[in-house]
C-alpha cells in the first residue's frame, strides 16, 4: 500500500535529521491535471497529467542544501536526502538561512467535488462556437481548458505541519484576428474558476479582448510625440505592478541594495489613491496560498496602503538578510483596491492619450525607467476611444509615475489570480512616427 503524502514528508524529514541536519524542512506535492487542448480553433488533445514533487531543505552549521525531485519512492527520497545533506556540508555559511518557527499546525481544503469534464468540454465547445459566431475573424493559436487537483504537505524540524488540498478549473486562450493579409498582434487571457456556471465568453474581459483584436486589424501610428495621459488596463498590469513587486519590493533588489525604496518603509511613495496588496485569502482569488514556501501561515499583506509603503515582499531569508520585516505571504494574488471613478468617466477625462492594453519591453533597471511598444492599444481623442495604434512607444519611470495617478476605476478584472482595475496616469511619454 502506498504511503500518504504526510507519511512521505515525515519520513524524509526524519531522514534529513538522522543524516546530520540541524534544521530541516520538507514539502511533498501531488497533483493531477485533466485538460482539453485546442489548436487553430479545433480540439487537438485530451490528456491527464500526474506530477509528484519532493522539496528538501537542510541546514548544517548555517549552511544550506536544497534539492527537488519528482519521484516519491523510498530509493528516490533516500538519494535526495543524501544529495541535500552533501550540498549543505559543502555550502558557504549564511546566518540569514533559517526555517519557520513552531506555530499552530493547520489543514486547509478547497476541494470542489472533483472534475466535471463533461461540463468543461461543453463550456469550451460553447466558447469556440460563440467566438465563431460573434468574432469570425478570430483565430485561436492555442487554448487549454483544465481541471487541476493538488495536495501538499509541508513539515519542518521545528514541528510545523501544514496540509492543503485545492481543486479548480482554468482556461486560457491565445488568439489574434486575421482578415486576408491583415492580422492583429496576438493576445491572451483566461481565468481560474471554482464553478462552471457561466459561459467563458461572459467571464472577465474575454469578449472585450476579442473585439479589440478584431478592431486592431486596422491601425494607425500616433503622429507625434507627447507627454500625457495613459489608461493602463488590467491586462497590462505586469508592466507596473509586477515590476514594482519583483524589482523594488522583493528579496533581490533589497539584498543587493538597488531598490529605490530600500529606506522608504513607512513613507509616502505613491498617490494616496493607491492601495496595493498581496491577497491570497481574498474570496476572489482561487487557489491562493495558505502557507508560504518558508512554512508560515499566509495572511493578506498591504504593500502600499493609501500611498504609503507599508511592507516589503521579503521572504524569511530576505528579511534576515536586510534586517527588515518579513512579508506575511509570498508573491502572487495581487490586488489593487478599486477606486471611485468609472472607466467611462476616466476615458471622457482624457483629451489626448492612449488606452494601453499590452506592453512589450525590457525589465527596468534600478532607476525604474521603462520603455517599450504599446500592443493591443488604442488612441483616446476628445474623451473617446478611437483607432487602434501600431509602432507606438511608451516610456516612463515606474516608481515616479505612482505620484501621477489621476484616478483608479471602480471596475476590476477578477480572473481568479488577481484583482486589477484600470488606472489613469499622467506624465507618460508617447512616441509615434
């Protein structure tokens, strides 16, 4: 009889301690994915994927060894333990390395009753048929509709134990519009769900994005360079919010000392309209973490509250390395608190600017300067969205621009992974021909 994931995790943990680890942690994850794949608007594949993962961490005299393997049989675990301890013994000591202290052990369950693949197939087929009827010029390069079930156990030598079971559906098409020789830039979207009670076409921004792709078959360049207003759509949130999270708030930039915010905790860093948080426990987030990779129970964390830097996104290691507080959860599940303006009113307030749907550019350096090409974006003229644009550059400083937030929309795109509104910024440079 095969062992449970808890038994496997505890076996590996005990083996690490017996092999000489002063402190140790182990995580066992078992997951199953059932999916339909679509290529060129047709079903191409139905498959079930299984994945096992064992993560080990050993600390010996402040030296760390980490190993991950995808087999859970006894021989594989024993070898992984030996490899982990060997790595720790040969590593360089680092006083910041640690594991979570003892806290209340908990188990979490977010199961939804298993897969209903018949309904998932029906919803996917319905979506393809609706797309063909409403948007005949849309081509789906690829799409996956999935049911995922995962079970995870985390234990460490301080007595911490967490168990989590989670089930969900997801879908994510990549698409473009084609009309003869003309084609639009590709785009993508998707959602993570716990129920299949709505047509995919009616969830989130799906219908709007398909329509925008068709409208983007005919584009024009902005005929001048100007500094002005840009409405950043939720689909372009990675350009600003993810950049802030990973380049200015996380371990890397703070340990290296390159973050412009390294000494700004408790200070105003943005317009007071902005509250930015990690919210894995928000009811709109599907599958948000219940415990961190370090072994702490996850809690929602305000990174910026009313414009004030409230918390960094530091792991246990990062917090010890730079002597600043640890974040109460790890990255992901991003929420920007909704504002009090409607998107329609935001558009009406712009005499000349752009609605930015997607951005293609390099990650910013330590200064925060960003420059790239606007994709799936539209010109705003005299308070109305007009033509799709092409070959148009946008540039700004991702840190400084937070002081120039004119409004944040009431509406948000809630896709199960994040909750993001539209944001109107001033002071962005737009460069056409």
